């Protein structure tokens, strides 16, 4: 027969065992977390040898080149360089545009070998995309990144929000430690038209697929003595990796349309300016027609509701500005109903917005293409117009941004 004292002792022993077991589990969990934290710190120290720098801040050109407006449509420029004949050149570039609210995305692939011909003022003719940074440095030492990003925006007819620039040294380090990146057709399934584009366009997916958290942690010790730089508007390497991972993951879920500039649809082939061989030149009008089919469904909902109609008149006395800004405004999602020469030249650029409160978002988008201080007049010009926003470009327009 069990006495009360024995029952009490048995009950007490059981509680102590439970308490001991519980304490052991807590200790083991704590040790596990500490080991993860320790290895994570070790991994961070290893990866911190790869620096992230923003050369645009050094020249204060981010104000002119990067969008300050935070809306649902985000555009990120991603550039990869390689070393050729002891000089760095652009091997491939991308512009990833996404509206998270609408779940729509477009990726534009720009190979380095194609030529851009709208550079007569700087070089007397076309140059290859691969030479953008080198060309900028030859015009003004130290401003190669700025010039290259500016030219990419010229090709795309649109500004960007952020950029990531992987130089040849940084690319070599990542590929040495994590494995070679190449265009792989397995990624074609990520895109709505993926089986109709050049396999080389999938280089971005191949590169980013190696930047998984587990892979980076396991390989972090390999980066210990590496010294390389990724140039970006994002403040840290962690932000850069996170952004690239987000783009990769969203490509899987959203299945973007891929605009492939290596496709003959976007190129005209002519004899090279050197007289040797055939060169492929970018046809921006072909890109515009495809891009605009998507941008109308990608723009911010507030901008979409305003359905603004814009007119542009060139009163600067210099040719080409009205069509140039008409293209950029249209590629930003606003309708341009007319562009032409102004009835007369004028000194200052003016924005006529008779019903300003009805087009707040549209005006913000347009003004980002004209960084600076310009007069906004809440009435119509003296000559006949029908647009909701009427822009008259003055002689001060070259000061918006010129390299």
C-alpha cells in the first residue's frame, strides 16, 4: 500500500525530471542559435570584403539620373562587365520593371555587342553598348558610370529608380567562389515568351541563382581575402543581394515578358562605320512600340486614373527636344497627343496646367524628367491647345541634364 509520503516523493521526482528535461532543451536551443549567429557573423565578415559603392553620389548626378518618386512601378538597371584586352567593358545589361500591386513585370535584355547610333555629338558616330563606360571616361575622367547610365536611359526612353553594376573583378570573384554563370535555357520557363528569346538572355537568372542564402553562408569563407566592388544605388552588399534575389523570385511567380534586344526585331544591320563587317544598330522605335504595350498596364493606379493628355512645344531654338521629351513622357505612361515647334522661342521652360489638382500624379511623373526649377502656370498658353498639361521648352532646356 502506497503511503502519502511516497506519493508526494514520486510526484516531486517527476516534476524535477520534467524541469531538467526542459532546461536541457533550452540549453540545446540556445547553443544552436548561438552557433547560427556565430557562423552568420563569420559569413558576414567574409562577404563584407565585397564592397558596395555609389559613384553617382560622388558627382551628385543621382538627382538627375535616378527617380525620387516612390510609386508602385519600380525600374532597376543591372549591368555586368567583363575584362577584354586589359580594359573593362559591358558584357550585358538588363532593365527590370515591375508593378507589385498589379503583379506585372517586364525584363529588357541589352547585350554589349549592339551599337547605339545616337551619339554623333560625343563621338561623331555610333559606339557599342560595351564601350559606354569607357567612352564616358574618355570624355571626362571619372564620369564613366554616370555617362553609361545616362545612355541606358536614352536607349530605354525612361528613367530608372535603382541600379546595380557588377564590375569584372566582382563578377570574377563571385564566379570563382560560387560557380560560373552562363545563359541556360532551363530559365526560359520563367518568362511568358522565354522559349522565343536568345538563350544568352538568361545570364541574370544563372548568376542570381547562385546567391542563395545557404550557398552564400557555406561559401563565405572563400570570400575572406577577396577585394572587389559592386557599384550600386543600394547602400550595402546585403541590399544588393536581396534585390537581385527578389527579382529572381518574382520572375518565377510573375513570368515577365522578356524584351530581347539581340532579336532582329529591335536591330537594323548595316556596314560598320569602320568599313569592316556588319554592325547591328538599336532601333529604339521598335522597343518603344513593345514597351508601351506593357507600360500602360504597369503604371501606378493613381496615374492610370488621371488619363492625362500632354502636349509639348519646342521653343528652345534647338532641334530634336520636343520629340525626345515626347518619347520619354510616353514611355513613362502618360499620353502625348501632340509635339511640335512653339510659335516662338522663349527663354524659360514653362508647364501650363489649368486643372493642376486633377493631374497631381501625372505632373510628378513628368517633372522627374525635368529635374530643376521650372515655372508651373495654372492656365492655358496664349495659342490654341487642348492638352491637360502643355509644356513649352525654353532655351534653358539643355541645363536639365547634359554630360
